[in-house]
């Protein structure tokens, strides 16, 4: 989630998804790439509850092509995203759960969630800002990951606007929450467009200097969320000539290295599984791909990633104003139970994440684009996921 930061004003990852409707009633069955795939929007009743005295619901957006996205204000999570395959049948391409209880209680906490105050890792949970040291929550070994144990992914967001194809959520992260300074006001807008693209736009302001790095943690499988096929057969192209190598704890070393000719070279499309087992220390550290790529361009009218499934023909293109993208190949998914949508076990490498972002540990890396937001400045960023077939 980094991009070149100019003195305090941040433009982090925003993502817009096009969606329609409001509350969902009964689940609706749609055909998938195969009859065995579960391609339903969960019953909204299973999300209708109060958490911390705030109302949680499931909202569904729908466009003119019958593309649908279901979002809950618990963690601002993308629950389902139904897009057409090459035969015109709708396929749910996002992993998740069918009820609020599983999102709250199961170990995999990040499915489809809004991530903040700081996405990705901060070394030792420490940074210094304007001469003041800060200690934030540590929840990943000695490091802080995705905003801490009670980050934005566990918060109930206020619904400030909902129409057929737009959902606007807001949240006030108070000064000191998870150790971060400043009262941070955030607005995230999901928009499902009629060209089958989903945009997520982020806006934030603060009353005290802070660091911020927002993203969405959707797990994609373009074969279908309940497909037995993993993502190693997906073709991936990333418009990035460099990446940020990490140490054994997945903290960037501070270096920016070329991808040319190696396992991290996705400058032309290749199967994710082609080099994922290569003898490479970086792949060993991540147990596969779990690295930040330095995007060559980061404007919301330029494609930064193209992902496609040879099984369904679904192609997803990513656009972003962020300077980086974390490609995570689902290396820690275990499939220990069958709590996924449709009673599916989400197994090892059954999905991948493409988290638009500023770089990990930027508050401690002076050579990386800044993630500092100051009073009087606004944090604005947009990410778009666009779906077609080939």
C-alpha cells in the first residue's frame, strides 16, 4: 500500500466494487462454472445481530448484468462476489463464511476484511513519529500485523450510505486505539459498476500526526470459491520490475531488488505454480509468495495486475493509486475444517490475495514512500477490480 508519498499527504489503497441491492433475504442459487460449485449469496439473517451494541447486517449490491457483491459492515468484509464465467454463469470468486459467527470466532480473521490502521507488518510494533516513540499491538510473533489483534477487521462500521450499487461505511479510530496516535476518521466506499468492476475508495483525516496504510484482504479464486482447484494454475502478470525482499520474519530488509529472470518475475503472464517451488530463500521465508511488489505505475487508469483462470475463463484486472501490492499465495491456509461457504474446507493455496498498499514497515524504512498523515491533509486512495472473460 505504498506509493510515493509527498510530505504527509497519503494516497493509499481504495477499492471499488460494483454491487447492487440492500439487505439480502433468502439465499439465491446461481449456476457456477460447474454444477457442484456453491455460488450463493448467504442468507442475510445469519448476519443480523448486534456486536458491541452496534447493528451488523449483510448488504448486497447488484448491477445491470446481475453481478452481485455481498458486504457486511462487520469488518467491512467482502463476503461474496459473483461474476460471469466464459459461459455466462455466475461464479463466486471470493472465499468467506456464510454467517457472522464464523467471521467472529474462526482462526482465519482476514477473509474479505478492511485492514487498518496499518496494513501489513511493522517491525516489533514500534516506530517513531515527530520524535515520539510509539508501541502498537504485537500480534505476529514480535511484529504487528494488519493493525493489531483488534484492528479494523474486527470493528463494526457505521453504514452512512447505501443504494443499489454503492455502500459507504465510516469508522472513527480513536487516539490510542491499538497504540496508534490521533483520532482517525475513515470513509470507505464500495461501488459496483455496470462494466463489472468493483471499486473501493478510501478517505481519511486525522487530528494528530499518524501512520496509515489501508487495504482490503479479499481471498480470490477465479476457479470458484468452493472449487477443489487451487490457484497455482492461475495465470498472473504484475506490472512491477522490482519487489522488496524480506527477512525470516517477513519484515522488509529495506532493499528494492529487480525481479528480472527470477521466481518473482511476473512481468509477463505465467502460471503461479511455475516457480513457486523454486530454490529461493525469499520463497522459503514466505513459504511461497508473500511479498510486496513495487508497481511501475500506480494510477487508477493503468492495469497493475492481470489474473486469469484457465478453468472458468474469468479474468480480473487490478487498478490502483497505491505504489505497491502484496501478492500472497495462500500459503497458510490449512483446510482444517469445512466451515467455508457451501461446507467447503479452504485448503493450502486454495486462494490468493492482491493487497494494494504502501510498503510493509514503511514507518521504519526512510527509503520507502511515506505513510505519514498529518492534520489538514487527507488520505485518498482508490483500487478497482475489473472482471471480464477470455
